[in-house]
C-alpha cells in the first residue's frame, strides 16, 4: 500500500480510530491490532511475501530467547550465525542471486567462454532490505549483551512489522523502538498534530517535488543523446531532488504516522543538501542506514583505530557494501566507491568531524565560504547520483561524457507528465528556502507552539493548495521500495 494513495488515506483513519477507541488503551490489543494492520498494509502489495516477514520474526525471536539461555560462547555464536545466515540468505536469494549469476557468466565471456547463467524467476519482496536489517540488529545486540531479549512475542512481531516504517525505513534499532511496545501509550494532542504536519510535508516532497522531478529525469536520462550538457547536468540535479523528496518524504510520512500512534522514530534525514562536506552529508543522509553500517560493520572491522591502510580499507568496505545494499547493479557499487573516494581525504586529514553543527548556525544566511562548501558538496553528490540513476555503468559514463562534450545549453526539456518548467523551478526555490529556514528542526513544518494560529493555518492551507494544484497523483511507487 502506498502512502500517496486513496487506499492509505482510508486505511490510516480506520486503524487510528480502532487503535485509540476500539482497543480501549489495552496494550496487548493495541499491539495485536498493529500486527494485523501491518500485515494487511504489506499484504496489499503481495500477500505471499508475508510468510517471509513472519518466518524472519520467528527466527530472530527464538534466537533471542536462545541467546539468553545459553552462556557458552560457542552455542551463542552458532545462534547468531543462524540469524545472520537466514536473514542474509533471504537477501541473497531474492535480491542478489540473478546479479551474481549474470556477473559470473559475463566474467567467463570476457575470457572467451560463453555460458548461459541460471536465473531465478522471482520478484524482489518490497522492504526486505529494511526489515532484514532491523531484525538482524536485534540478534546482534543481544549477542553483544547490549539488549535483553523479549519474551513478549506480540510486542516483538509488532516491532518487526510496524507498518509506518516497514517497507522503506527508518531502520529502527530494537533498543529504541521495541521498548515502546512494552509501555502503555496515551494519546498526546501536540504530538499527533506535529505528526500530521510531518506527514503533510512528506506528501509535499513526494507528490510535488519527487514525482514532478521524475518526469524530467526519466526523459533526460532516457534521451540523453538528444540534450545539451547543461540539460544533462540539470537532469542530475533534478534526480538529486527526486531521490531526496521521494526517500525523505517517505521517512517524514513514516515518522509522522508513528507519532499518531504514540511512537517516536528516529530522524532519518537532517537536511543533507546543506552539508559543507561529504562526511557531513553522510551524517545527514539516510541516518538509520549510515549508523547501522557504522555500528555493525565499520567499528567491528576496526573503524579508524588502525593505521592508514586499515582506515582506507574499512572506508571502502563500508561505502561499497552500502552501495551494494541499494541494489544488485554495478552502478550502485561505483556510486558507493565514488563516495568513499570523496570521503577519504577528509578522514586522512582528520577533518571528517569538522562540520558537526548546523550551517550558518544562529544566522539567517551562510557565509561566502559556507555557500561555496555547500555548492561543491552538492555538485559532487550530483555526479555520484548520475551513477545511482543510470541503467548501467556504460550509460553513466556516456551520460558524463555528453555533459563534458556538449556543455552549451540548447533547450529545456518539456514533459507532459510534470508541471511546467517555470512553475517547477519556483516550487523548488520555495522548497529550498523553507528547508533552509527550518534546518535546525526535526522537519520543515515543525512550528513553534507560540506561532499564531492564523499563520499556522495559512502555512497548512498554502501547502495543501500547492499539493492539489501542482502534485503528481499517478500513485508512483517510492524509489526505495526497490531496495
């Protein structure tokens, strides 16, 4: 079920009413209702893959119980490896089997031998990369004795399948989200209102920014040989806004929806395009995944504690694995490696923690230096996004070559699936200004409680009006559903 659909607009208020009024504040009933609602939400896409979530939940629940009962290192390690093997095994079969089979065949072709790869005729379950990592972190944290395993199977199943963030994150840790299923929850008006604001801004980012940008991006990337270099560069910029509006929009709706039910999810995006270097960008972009790889891969590998070679190795590993997590295509691997190259100079010069505050802290406008840093960081990010968006490596390199060799502007792309270029440009400017003014907040519509009522409702009305006038309502799937 899509957040930007009529079905969800009907589904959400029904579950909300049943949750707060039907369950009568009974914790077990509320958690059970959330499981049923979550399975319905996920099964709306394809009910057959519910078995994967249920099986994964059972495995990690039993592994957690087993880890608490077994004290010997060997048995505990076997249990952890069981969880890792099963969860990553699902990913390997559904997401990467065909990729490895085809890459293996291509390698033999380069050696002069032609073989036909064995392919599996299966589709990728929506959200498998997200809920797999969520359950994995539970088992790993128990193994490391950072978390006590739960014996409340209903709370655990609700934690794994919690519908707001089930299919595209944020990837929640059991240490943060699971205890919230144990505690009695009461309806808080201010929290619910703020959740509705975040949902509204997330919808704006999805249907107005991302889905309108998508029309131009698809046209430019498909017909890139017909356009000038400036237009192709603009296509990369539009894709930067598309993927940000799409993914952070999903996170905003997920976090806002969770707040309606009394849950607090962690911030997943912190206005990343205002970053002054690539290290700051990765502290602000897809925070739940970046910190997951930091805690469960980078630090166990030694982090930055070793010598120069170890720092370089670990940096490339974490970025390449992060790229590969996004999809079974060499373009994602190149995207990850390119970001590692961007990051390395900062790390080797010990400047990767330089910009930890907000840009232009306490000021309305950035300094010339900060503006330059933001511009450079955004530009190199756009270049990396070209690899992310391209169909394959050769498409990406051809696209970049066309930018360099045909740089002069010829004409602006026109796409009937999107609003006019002039209108879209005005909306993008409005979007950037709004996010800049709210860059120290959790989301762009987080308003001071003292803000006058007429101003608050004026803002809501304006955004709703823009959504209805300029929104793209083709029920486009979120990009990260594919990951």
